[in-house]
C-alpha cells in the first residue's frame, strides 16, 4: 500500500465517524483508531527527529475555509480570517525538533508554500504547507497535542 493510499484511508476513516478500522493483507496490517478510544497518542512522547531526517515524510496540503468557527480574541472581526485546518489525524508539532524555533508565531507573515507545522501520523512526519498568504493571527492548538482531521490549527489574516 502506498503512502498516499494510507493517508486517504486515514481521511476516509476520520470522515466516516468510525472509531476503529482494521485492514490486513498478506504484506501488512494496519489499524486506525479515532475518537476517545485512541490510545496511540501521548502528550509526553517527545519529538526526537527533524523532518529532514525522515525519508517517508510528505507534504500534505491543508483544507482552508473562509469562515471561522474557532474562538478568537475579543473585539476582532473573525469573519475576515481564513483557517488552516489539519489535513489528517495525528500529533501537531510547531517545530521540526525540540531545539529549533517554531515554524510560525503569532504575527508572522506567511506565503503560499511556507511550512506552518508538522503532523505526525503513524510514525510519518507530514509537513503542512500554507495555501494562502497573510499574517498568523492565532495558533489554535498547543504543541505536541493530538489533532483530528479538519480541526482548525491557525487563523490567518489574508489582508496583511
């Protein structure tokens, strides 16, 4: 099974609402768990490598929506922001290794193609690249926390 097929399977399971899916062939066995039964994520598991050291990393484009459902600081017109969402289920990392600075901070200007975070899924480190240009207004997820498919990660002001 190719990496892209695995990623598509993860997306399908996330959308389906199933809590567990098992797939077994003569070459491999794969189990995907979602929801509260998920036990393969841990906040105390350190991120030990850099994204450049993994030969199996892929760039996965994220889903972008024009409306904001996530809470935004009081007094800000949230309708003008775009949301960068998680393309897959996994663990969210703001930086490539513990001793490097985060990919983006609040206030940073980003361009199309800039890496904004890494999401680890099934021991694969997937760089998430921006499909918009603008200014990071808010980071909606804490570093090293589990994220769901389509979960909002960043608010971006495209007018800045």
